[in-house]
C-alpha cells in the first residue's frame, strides 16, 4: 500500500515533513534490504541442493524409466462388515411376545413349527448331550442379549447341536423373580438357529437354565 502523500502548507510545517520523509525512506531501505537477504538465502539453498545431488541428466531411453505403481488401497474388512450387518439383521427385540409360541406345560417349552413333541421329550430326558453352555449371571440386559446372540451364532456355525443357557433363578433379584428368564426365552425364539428348548433337568440347572436344540450347522 502506498503511503499517503505528505504536503506542507507553511514553512513551519517543512521540518516535520522532512523528518517524515526521511523515516519513509529509511523504512523503504529496510524492506529492500530484507528482500535482498531473502533472495540471497533462497539462492544459497538452491545451490546447496544442486551441489548435494550432483549433475542431473534426463533419461533418453524410455525403456529404462521406472514408473511407480500407485499404492494399493487398504484391504476392507469385508468379513467384519458382513458380521456386523448380520448382527443388525438378526437383532433380537425385547418387545417380542413369546407367550403364544410356548407349549403350555409346566415348564413352558418351545418347539418350532414342524418339530414334534418327541423332540422336547428327548431334550428333557437328556438324549442329546450338552456340548457347550453360556452363563448369563451378572450381565445387564443388553450385555446378556449380545452375549446370547453371539453364542448361538457361533455354536451353530461350529456344528454344535445341544447347548445350555444359564439365566438364573432370580433368588438375588427384587421379588425373587428371574430377571432374564422370560427375555432369554423371547430372544431364543427369534433366533432361526434354535429348533426347540426346554427347562433344564434339576441336575443341569433346573428352573435356572434352558437346554437348547440347534439346527444342524456346517462344522468348520
């Protein structure tokens, strides 16, 4: 930006005008010196770089040129994304009403349409040996739901047929009522891998556990 022009309207104003003009000239000289110093520094940097790398010659033979391939994109965790999508698709609702799907007996067992009564009788009799179990004691509702979903999915994927889910009898809960029992029944009914379940025998946990029969899966 150009400085504003200085004018004098009397001889008395001439001296301040001269001092202001001298100050402007000094500032301009300082700026010019700074610009020359910066240009000299840049020139020294270029000379130093050229001296460091030595002479540079352009390649004449195109066959000897190396063309770097662009970096490969980072691999996408497709299996992880598919598992997450499957979990969302198979999410178990707390609002699901399981009461109409349970067999009306003293233990409120469940069997999917097409599964005969002999299946639940065999489950109660211990015909299928329990291969794995999941204990939900001490888990909050959301934690228990997630743990149950993962357990059933993994058990089915590895080819297990009979598992036990321990939900507790509710002896330490307010009102002495099992907090998770009804929810576990509701969650299991919503899992397509579950064919049937019954209350466990006294030796296997009684009213505090369920014995679950899973559909045949492909063992990996």
